[in-house]
């Protein structure tokens, strides 16, 4: 920046911790004093400080400059997103644009229409407000030799599916998406050319399938229309070992034989973030049995709005889903007569012991 940054809180004479309601009240107090359309003869009723020759704390600046600063300050602080960016990145971040956790914030530019800000707070400032707005903020027009003059309409959005591996969902990543779009390549807007354009896509840890990442007006450029949005829709890429369930849980399937199912076993799982989990099973793995390992699933992506995402940009996510282990029984494909005889004898003895244990339990209860 070539000039010192403007302190918008000082302009409205409020502390940085003030609420949005108090920001609006501070603006209303100053706007009543500084609005150029106020009736001067009623100034004494609303502005006691006028008796002292100073209207606001911004004196000795001229009223026109005070009026401009007050409206610009409220345009920023009265908007939750602009205020969050200003608080974190300063005026430089507003004017230059910043990369946020859920997309790019383009450079902010104050529109300069002070009465438009005034009207948004006080509901109206003139019976001809709609006519004035149409003049001061006209619709986007085109003018070409072929089509003449008309109002630009927005093109249809372009939607693309982006496949994300579970490893990318687990840790988060940045994707550079290359799209080809029509662009105007001459000053007369008569020649179009296909050119590659790169969009930066920030994938937050735990991003769920179906999440939409919208890049506003990044579609094809045509002289007579407004570019459509480019939207990327997240989808899960099939994984050889894990499957997502309930948004943030992971399912892992492990094959066991009947001996393991009845006697217990130990095995290891390689996690998505390259750790080794030791799993000890001591229970009898009956039909429908599953082992749940808490907090070993995917991060819980809360899909925060831009304001909250800025405030919690450096905060570590400690909320995870669970790892659910399901078991598949592998039966022997063939048993010899001897093996069948041994199996019958085993289960005969097994059931005999079960009956004896039941009898002992009954005796103890008596």
C-alpha cells in the first residue's frame, strides 16, 4: 500500500471488539450528523455538538470527507466477511484479495455510492430511490456491431466432478484445476480463442462427497453475456482397503477363519496417514460383530462459512469419525473324511463342556 492503512474502527469511534449492532448504531449517529441531505435548520435537534463548531470526532476534516470515510468504514465493518478479512489481514488484504480456506476472496473495492450505504441502514432516502439506483448502478450492457446494444445475461454454470482419494480427504490438499474456456483476445471483442485457465481448489480435511466449490464467473467469455460459474463437485474415489460411511466414519473389512473367530487374534491396519494400528480381538467374533476404534476415521469437516473459517484458520481439528472393522468368515472349501470326523469330535466335546458350565452356573446361583 502506498498510504497508511485506514482504521475503520477509529472512523466509527468504536472498539474493535464491538458487536455488529453497535457498529450499526455508531454509523446511524454519525450519518444523521453528516448526511448532506439533512435539513440544516433541524441540525440543533439532532446534533448538539454543532453548537461547538465540531460535528464529529473526525473534525477538522471537511464534512464531505468525513461522510465518505464513515460510509466506507460501515460498508466494511457492517459486512461479516469483509470485517473478518479486515481484522485478520488489514486493509491490504481487503484491497489485494486473499486466499481463504474455502476459496479465493477477490480484491474489495468500495463502490463510492455513499447514499446507497445510507439507504441500506435507514431503509430509504428518496421516493425516487429506485430510479436513482438504476441510473447510478445500471445493468451490465453489451454493444457489438453484430448484435447491437442489449443487457448481458449470465451464461449457464459449468459443473465438473472431481475425484478425491481418501488420503486427500484425510489430510486435505490443494488441487490446481486446469479448465479450457473461450476468451476474448482483441479490443473489438470480435475474436474468441480457447485458452487454458488454472483454478486453485483448497480441499479441507474431511471434505464430504457432494461438496460444491464455486468459482464465480470463471466460465467462457462472450461479448454479449456474463460468464457463468465454474463449479467443482467432490466425489470419493474408490479405495482398495477403506470405505467411507456416515460422512466421517471409515469401514475396514478383514478376513478371518473359524479358528480365529472363536479363539481371538491380532492384526495390524495401515491407516490413511501411514500409521500402524495394532488390533487385538479377544471376543468371539459372532455374526454381525464389528470392532469400533474411536477417532480413527476421517476429520469432521464442518463446512464453515468464510467468516468462521478465517477466525479458525490455524485451529487444529480434533474431531474425527470412527474406524469400523467388519469381519468376513472364510470357510474351508473342502474337508476330508478324517477332518470331518475331527470336527464332529471337537464340537461334541465343545457342547459337552458348555452343558457342564451351565450346570455349574446354576449350582452357584442356588
